[in-house]
C-alpha cells in the first residue's frame, strides 16, 4: 500500500458533479485536471452518496475489471445517480455467478458469425433509409430520418418481429427513449406492452421446432445450458434490456460521430475518398465521442482496495468515467485529436471486464455500415441548422438538419 493510500483516513470534501450538461460534445477541462491530480477526486452527484471519480485509463480499466468491485451493491437508495429513481435490477446490476449465468447465453447468441451474417442486410437497410431521405429533397433531419429508424429496424430483424408489427414495436420502444415526451404513466404502459409482446415471442421461440434465421430469441433458447435454463421471465428481461440499450445508444452515437466528422472536414474528405478507412475510423470516433454527461454505473468496493493512490474503503463507490479515460495521453498519443488511422486503439467505450457490452459487435457493424452509406450517398453532407441537443444524461442531437 502506498503512503498516499495509507493516510487517506478522511475522504476529501466532494465537489458537485457532473461537470458538463447535455449540450455539445466538449470534454470539460476538469477531467484533465483530475487525471493530473494525486489520487482520485471525490464528487457528489445530484442524488445518492458521494463517490470517488476514476478518470485515468488504468484506474478506470482496473475498477471495471477487478472482481473486488461490485455492481450488485449499487442497487440501493444511496447509489450515486443523476435522477431521483434508483436503478432497476437488470443484468448490468448483477455480479458473478448470477451475472455469468444470465450473460453466457447472450454471448453465445451474439456470435461473430451471426453478427457478420447480418452485415449485408444492415447495409441494405441503411442504403434504403438514405435513398428515402434523398428522394424527399435536398435536406432533412439525420436523426429522425436515419439514426433512429436504422437500429430499430435491425432490432426488429434480430428479434424476428413481423413486418406488420414493426410500427407498433417502434412506438413501444420510443417510450423508453430518455427524451420521451410521454407522461410517466403512459410511458410505463407502453413499456409494459413491449414487455408483454416480447414475453409472447420468447414463449413462441421456446416452442418452435426450427429456429428462424437471424432470430436472436431462437439463438438465446439454443444457447442455454440444459441443466440451468433461464426462466421465460429472465429471457424476456434480457431481451428487453437489449432493446433498451441497443436502440438509443446506437441512435445517439451515430449523429455524434457525424457531428464530429463535420467539424473535421479533412477527416470527412478522407473517408469519402477511401471508405476502407471506416472500420478504424469508427473505433477512433467512439473513443473520441463523450456521449454521456459523466461517469455511469458506479462500482462498490467489496473490501479495501487501492486505486490510483487512494484507499477505497469497503462499501465506498467509485464512478468510472470512460470518456475521460479515453482522453488519457498516457494511453492515447494526441488524445484530443481525431486520428482515423490510430492503431491498437484499446478504448473503453464498450466497457471492460465482466460487463463488457454484449452488443458491441452489432453496434460496430451498425456504425460502420451507417457511415459507409453516408459517405457514399451523401459525400457533400453539411449541417444547415443549429443542432437541437437532447435534454438528457445522453449527449446527442435530438434533431440534426443536414443538406447533401
């Protein structure tokens, strides 16, 4: 144990957090100062108890990957959070072995082969959405016309939702968006209707004799351990979590990436000239983009653990800030520059450790194919109005009018 950690008997007074609001994608200078500070700083979110703030790459990676930190301990009234409501219990809130039991079938179902098999279909949907926008004139909203309908179409295909049900499925899923204008009661009703629909589809997948192509539900059923099958409720909750996380996250990340590229015209021109750069460009963009307003998913120390020169006592939370870690010059040369050819880009945007993003492969394919469609069909893309930003914990355009 270091001297810094051993003398850390009385935690410092916490500072207000988050440092930034939901408008724009700038990274607040306080993160650079926190990375340079001795140890970690202590912060107070709008709700819950104070937390240690991890901002350095090695500290964030350590906290997210070390089994001495718990996510299950965070589901309590004192959890550091941005909103009054305490987090609901989902797969992200479990520790091993329960987390492993729930996660394993999803990892098997989201195999690299299954996701790659979907790539031609994803490209087709992306092309069709942009063709429809182009047919409608010389300008339009990239969020409403492309970024939102693309991931929901992919989710519908992945879950085997019939064409006739897809408008209703979209309506239900929209209720889960952080910017949903619905009253709380109506929002809850639509989410429960979505849950009921998914429960019926899970039951049907379990009873089917032949799995459907691209059908994640069939794959989930087939991937289970016969000696420890998930219940239909557990499967339904898993699928609901996939819808929630796979819809708005991808739909928000894409316009963020486009916004960054339009602010870096040389990089945009490079992608237009050579779309083969897109896979490495996507990795660099998701590293660079600070999509949330701050750190998320606190980890609680199960025992005394030293992190970055600070002794985190058993029962204390640490809030990892992924996008601050992704700007750590100790890991990424020129961290505040966009380098589309950045090699060995070990960013943490999809997480690390046991809770590494289950849908990261699909998210990459979606972002790659969406960007490919955009640079090939709209090479002269330009923003023509000021962006309307979400009023949310997610920093992303709610409306982004562009011309082509």
